[in-house]
C-alpha cells in the first residue's frame, strides 16, 4: 500500500476504535482521531481513566465491529442538521463551529457517525490486523488550559506479517531507548530535581560531542563558513526588535530584571546575535555570501509533559548557521548546503531521508515575487542535486519558504533534523543593508540552516540508531586492554602507551577482577575492541583481540592491529551494527 | 629599589599629593591614599570636579612641597586625641572608628597631618620625579550607596629615566588597547545597547578562540582529563544547596520564575554541575583522581562601572576543571596542574609569573589539620616544581588554601589568570563520597582550577601582549595573497589552493584596488604574511613574500615558503613581537 492509502486505512481504524469505545462507554465524549506517521489515535474525554482491562474489552469490541463488516458511507449535511447530529459531543461542536463551509461531511458505519472529512475504506471488514499500543494524556487542542483527554494509540495492517514486523520493530526500539543506554554506558544524565530537560554530558558523551563538534567545525571551515561565538543572554530590547517577544514568547524563559532596569532574556535563538555582528560595520556586495556558523546553546520552555530524554529538551545546542546573500545567490548557496548536509549525515550512517519543500502560507511577509524567486531557487537546488522531495503547499514559515529533511534510522523511524529556511522578515526588521555595485544600499536575504538541528537530539538519535555501539571514529573509548592478571599489567601498560601514542582512545582495566568479569564489563560498556594480554601474548609479543558483538578475532601483533584499527577509525559513513 | 621600598616611595608621594590639594582646596575632604602595584592614588571628596587646570596647579604645588624638603615624622596618639586632630575629616573619622587598637599613628609633613600606618620616606625632598596621570571617580569603600570620590592617580621615581620609561610604557599600552585593536581588526564587538559586558566573537576572533580551545582540550585529554558539558541554568535549589544563594547572590543574575513555580538561575559557576555528575553513581577509590574539565560559560553581574572591554565582563567562559581526589593525592595533582599551567602559558608567550600562596583566613570551614595538610601539599608542590612564590598569610578563601598565578606581559603589567583552589566546603555540603579500600565511605577533596581564568580576559591580554600581531599558530588569517592586477588572479588562486591544501588559513584579495592599497589593508589587518604575485612571479613560478612589521623578505618558491611557514606555525611560545 502507498503512504496515502495507509493513512486512509489507519483513519478508518481510528473510527472503529471510537465506535467500540462509544458502544462500551456511551458517556465518553469524542475528541479527534487522525492517522499519524505510523498508525492512528483517538482522543476521548471521560472521568475515569481507561484501565488495561478496558483496553482488552475495547480490542474485543473492535474485532466484533470488523467481523460485522459494516459498510462505511459518506453523508453531507448543512450546518444546522450537523449540529443536531452531534448535539451531545461538545468537542465536535467546537470543531463544527470552526468550519467555514456551509455543508459538512460525516462518515457512518452501523450506529456510529462521526464528523469527518474522510476519505475512508468502504467497510470495517477491510481492517485486518490491528493492535492498541498505549494510552497517554493530552490537552484538548494541545492547550493545557483545556480539558485533559485520554489518547489511545493503535496500529493496523492488511497483513499479519506487517503487524508482527512492526511490533518487533517497536520492541527493538524500546531496547535501544537512549534514555536507558545513555546513562547505563556513562554518556549523559538528566536531573529532574534541578531542572527537567537540561542535559549533563558525562565524560564519554562529552568525548562523542567533541568528536561531532570538531568534525562539524572542520567541514564548515573547509566549506567557506566562519565561526562565531555569541552570548546566551541579551537585553529584551533585542528580542523586541527581532519580533521574538511578540511571536515566540510562550517558548521563552521569563526575563531577568537587573538593577539598571534592563530585562535580560535567555536566548531561544541565535539569529539576532548574528545580525548584530553583521551590522557592526558597513558590508559590501563583495563580501557576500557571508556564511556564519555557531554551535549556539539555546533555551526554550517546552512543556514538562512533552520532554523526552535527549529528543525533546529545554536547553539544546543548535548547529546553527546563517548565510547572508543576494536573491540571485540563494540557489547556489542552497545547493552547497544540501551537499554539506548529505556529506555530514552520511558520515554518521544516515543515508535515507525524506525531503519536504514547504511553500508560501496564507499569512506571510515579503512580496509574492520574492517568495516565488526564493521558492524557485529552493526547487532548482533540490532538482540539480537530484533530491527526491515532496511539496507541502502552504506549509512554509511566515517569513519564507523552507526545506526540511527527515533522516530514517535503522528501525525505519523518521527524525526531523535538517532545516534550510529563507527569511525575508528579519533582514527587513533589522534594516540590514549592503552596498551594491552601483554604490547603493540593498537588502540581503538571510538563510537560516541547521544540519543536526540540535546536538542533544542528534546524539539521542545516534545512540538509538547504533544501539550504543558507535562506529570506531565516534567511540569515546575505542580499545580496552584487559591483563589476565596483575602479572601482565606491565605488558598491558606497554600496549596501552603504544596505542595512546597512535592517538587511540584507550583504557586499561587494572582491577583485580577475573578475566570473564572484565570482559563482561567491557562488553556492557560497548567498547568496540578488547585486547586481552596474558602469558602467551607477552611471550609472543602480541595480543588477543575481541570485537564487540563479534567475539574473538584472533591474535595480532600490535603493529598489525594498529593498522587495521586506523583504517576503521578513518572510515565514516558506517552502517548500523 | 626593591618592591617594598617603591611602595613606601609611592605612599609618600600620595601624601604630597594630598597636602597639595589641601593647601589649594582646603574644603576638600580626604579619603584614602595608598601605593598600588605601580604608583599611587588619593581619593578626594569635593563638590566641583577637578579640572585639567586644577591638576596643573596641584602638580606645581607638589613640586613646591618637594622643594621645601619637609621632614616627615611619625606621631602616636590615643583615639581621643586622634579624633580631635581629624574632626573635620568625616571619612578619616570613619576609618578611625574601625581601628581596634588604643593608639593610632599619624604622619606629619609641614602643616599636613594624616592618619596613617606608614612607613614613609624621611622627607618630602626624597621624591624626585613624579607625574599625575588621571582622575576617575570611585565610591567610598567601593559601595555605590556611598558618596562618590574623585581619585587622582600618579606615579613617581627616584630617577628621571625611570619616569620616562614608565610613561613611554603606558603610552604604548594605550596604543595596544584591546578595545581599539579588537574591533578594528575584526576580532570582537561589544553591544552596550543590548547588554554591556557581553562579548560577540567575530570570525577572526572566533578562529583564535577555536585554536585556543582546541589546544586546551588536546593537552587536557593528554594529561588525563575528561571533558564535560553542562547546562547554563539550573533550578535555584541547586544554588541553595551549593551555598551560592547565601554567599554569592550579589554577583548572580536574578532568577527566572517559570510556570511550575521553579526558579531558574543562570550559572555563575560550573562546580555544582560537576558535582551532580560525580553523584550520578557510587564512586570507588580506584577511579580517583577524577579530573573533569569544561569550557563553561558563566554569567556574573559585575557593576556597570567596573566593566572594561574583555578584561572585566558580565559573561565569560572559564577554562574550568575540578579534580576529585584524596588528601594524599593533592600534592601530586597540584604538581601536575602546575606543570600544565606553565606549558600552557608559555605556549602563548608568557614566561614570567608572580605566584602567590594564600593560607588559612580567620573565617574558615574544615578542620585545622586538613588545612595544614592541604597547605603543606600546595607548598611542597610549589617547591618541588621549583616555583618562586610569595605567601599571602590569611588570604585563602574560606573553603581552602589556594595558589594564584599572575602573568607578566610584555609591558611589564601583571594579570591574574591561573587559580588553583583546594575546597573542603563543597564536598561536605553535597555530602560527596567514595568507597575506599576498606569498603567504607570517605569524603573526597575537590580542587578547582583554571589556567586562563576566563577565555575572554585571556584573549584581551593576548591582544595587548602581542599588540594584535599574533604568532603564526594563532593568527586567524596567516597568509593573504595579493595579485598585482586582475591578470594574475588566476595564478593567485592557484597559490591560494596550494596553501589551503596545506591547511594554512589563507585569503586572497581579489578587489580592483592598487597594490599599495592592498598592502596597506593587509598591514592594517595585521596579517603575518603577504604573498605578492605579478607577471614576474607567474613567469618564474614563485611569489614575493612580505612579512608584517618586517617588510619584503624576498622571492620564494611555494614549496620553500610552505616549509618555512610550517615550521613557524608549529612553534608555540613565541615571544612578543
């Protein structure tokens, strides 16, 4: 089935779920019930929480509805009739009010009728294999001032094998949960008590971050970017000028008021700072494009309820860059960015993406002509770089069109990472200028772009993608040396120094533990290579090498294993293990 | 003259200054008038500001007093008599009240008498050559709620040559002012309007910062440190636990209150975060010493009046590290730190220091025994590493003894950079533990240390030390290629690519400007090497090389100049230019 067909399939499944709930618990009020990226959910309003027993009953009732093979029909009513039909459903009435059209559509299956745009399958029997997955709570329309709904998630497929594969995949994902692997292997911690959503990078995690940052900086400098470092706070006047106070306030930390009556604001974005650097002197067309990159740590006040490990946090480091250029330069710049994005992501083993081009929304700033020029530039760049992409009409930000790239991980999950956004708004707000060939002032275009999006989030995705078994070039500890007993510690230290001299990240286990215990610890730490040294190895001046997840590789001289490991450590774009 | 003798000399000069002021403007009230690191000042309270003409008059009057060669005598009075003598000097009376002794000393020269500990020269005629340097305003006792004083600074020497040299040196320092060189050569900017004391690192400054950071991280990792990255904010609960809310509040930004009624605090220090990482699991004696380093950006609310370019800011990045160890390990750890400090500072051309060991103050935490052990450990480390040092008795922080290192720059100025502080307090406050050999809990010692102190400040010092002419390894742009005209642009670009391939930081001036103008620009940018390429160079396949501040070096093949520059770029510890 194609993606759109699956969406219809899942949407129909959500109606069956709602029908089952209404049959069993008629007092329940209905919220919304859409298909999502994978599967579906339905939001219910009900005093008592659904119990696991309720979920069993609902599952049985859904099976009954499927077996009844009820035909699904589309009906049209004018608004007055519609109001009568859903008079007991306050949430549906609220939705109805917001629909501007005179006539609205309903879908009916048996005794169940739902205000719905459709489309749907033609009968309930078409849903073959399904499973209800979880319940969570959510606010009506995502606003915490509204009533709290119970959201039941489910999945369904036409074939049993598809359902089984899906369930296996989410089981695997659970085992790879970065929130478990991360702290267990000493990568990071979170401290609810002292501030939820704030990430502490422990020595091993910090080493990975350093490796990512070094690589990121290196390729940016090679590609004509300059680095900037800017503060984490600024007077609120800056955020008033940039429009963030007006349009972004709910995501911002409250300001700090100091003696001099200045309000200071923790930064939710880096762009206004880069603009101040731009404005520090008169710029000439000869300097453009200016490409300024910063690993800028920003703070955004996400709701506690949506925080999730490293994937949704309250403080994160954007791998941010801003390109100041002329309209004619957008296409070329975006092509260069796309090339850099692919190179970067593939280096971390991500070589499958979904690419989205979002175009002019109803509310927008700037001229239609400029929007068209910019959208053409993005389109041309995507085409010339031979990207497959989907257009999301009207889904651009109010300040310009954009390209979003979601990476697909080894469990087939999509993660929003890269974004490339043209901005007509902020150059206007700050009255940015450069002097053109005719010695006249002209306004530059600004492109915001991030490859990873957030270092924290990217790290979370990496942990799950690799299941904590990082490729050698990223591994914080590449080799652990295990002397069989204290007698061979000296020989082990000799090997240790040789490896260190060759710039490997190496540890030695000098504890009194038995070899088996040492191996177990090193395996749990997910260290790629274990060197075992005992009597035979010392005598023959070599080492026994064990590879994580593969077992013993055999005996090597240090020179040979250094050669092998160097080659592996120099290889990026390692597929998942 | 020895340092102590110069202090006496300057202190006497300050009395002559005060005497001159009182003769000319008897209504003026006296504050304090000490000798300082270089020279002296006296604080005066007076309605009208001193004008440049006043300073001329005061200078003439001081010369008169010196010519009068008045004998200076020490007098002792009991407090009552003292009160009578200074009854018209409200500030002096305030000081008098704070003196616990029964008898106090005065110094008199002619008709002028001043409450003063001394010592002094024996007569005013001993002051030979002096100059009043500047006036600034200061609050009485540094507290802005107190009256504002006029502070007159001066310098004096026994020999004319010394005064001339000193004046030349401060003239040079003015020319080297990082606040002028920095923005002029594109290193950084400050934006008063959007928050004073917050530093924006521009492309060239950011490149230098990257070089410093990379070098710093590299040598820390080589020396057994692990890196950490921690957030910039935390719940105020953490700062209550650490004691910062109680003892450090005036230096902290006000907290931010969010929905969940949590107060968030911008961090003034990194240590509590490192402690949370330490506490994340049970630690064993086998892990100690743990050495954790972070380039942690902190925010401290310095008074607007004391902010000064990069040297005194409100947000700065500490090159912070914390060593968790046992008391027996302090000496060895401090020796290692001292070695690292010297290596780091010498790499940046600083090879003269003044070292201070500060011992137990009156108010302290921890046992006297532990203080003695720790102080002995610091002393032994200094001695074994053969450091010359001075003891500052009782000047330690309340939580432990410390070593401070001031570096001497090429203008003979001292800058406080390195600090190494033993801390008994915070391990106790957080109840830090490790499991010892006997399987019992034991409390570790914590050593705080920073080499640069603040990256921003160190950068400011570096700019002035090198007068913006950075050694090749730090120069953000190492080579600029100047084609004589457009005809030789292609050849210039060939050279550009060759240099880039060899990892040099290189620019090309592709503008239409005349060669002389191009050279002038590059010299103003203080770029170490200029490659000039024209017809002759292209024909003979070489380049004409010009060195900043040295002029033409001659003609070289690219291969040869690459070899020369590589050697230079690999040389750290470059003396000032």
